[in-house]
C-alpha cells in the first residue's frame, strides 16, 4: 500500500542528482579549497622557519611509501584483509581494515617530516590507483579527491609547527588525529 504512493523511480535509489550548475559550483569550491590549502601548506612553514629543502632521499621515500600504500590499499587490503574484517561485528564500521594503511601513512609522515609529504604520498597512491584500476575514474576531474586526503594531514602538521611525532609531543594523539584524517576526508 505504501509502496504504491512512492514513485517507482525513487525505490532503491540513494543518490541525489543536483542540477549541473550546482555541481559545477561545488566542484569549483572543492578545487578552491584544495589550492588554498596547498598554498597554505607551502607558504606558511616558510614564514615559521621550519621548512627544510626536499632532498633526493625525501622524494624517493615519498615514491616508496606511495607505492606501498597502493599495494596495501588495492591489493592486500581489498583482496585479503577486508573479507576477514567483514566477519568481525562492526569491524568495517570502525575501519579496522584501514589500520595498516593509516600506519604506513603515519610512518611516511614521521620519516619525511616535511609539509607536503602526506599530500604527495596519498596523491601518488591515488594516481597509481587511477593508472592501474582507473576504468571510468581515470580523469583529472577526480584529482581533488586525492589531494584532499593528504592536505588535511599537512595542514595539521603545519599548524603544529612541525612538531608531529617528536619527543615532546603526544605521539598517540598525533596518530589518532592524523590517521583517520588521511583515510577519510570530507569528500569520502
């Protein structure tokens, strides 16, 4: 009886379709947030005086960690860990399958310790995912998603003046804030 009152096109659909102009405006706003955040991550540390030059070792570490993130994210995590975690009650809801990803990301941030490192690692992971498994998602239009995952970590690092995972900081609190921010940003 109740189903007859609901149009058949509404049954089973969960996505909301916005007009084209709203989508374009939202997309432009997302890009603006990405660019302003990246500018802040780039310029603010120079004013604070804690930005060091990137070395070849830092760039190689970003590449290695980006590939490791991709290997875990789309191969090990999706194929082996997630099916096991789904057997645990509320395991997927608490993102237990993402703990190794967050650990690898935090290790990369702790080793490199430069603003922009988290964004570089996560964006490289995202680009590799697009190249290997892209299909219809292999597009520049999806780049803000990859940028936003890492830029919040870098903003946190800049706002903490680079004192993330150091001797005087609360390492547990740093990991607790940075881990979920890197894996589940606002766009997810």
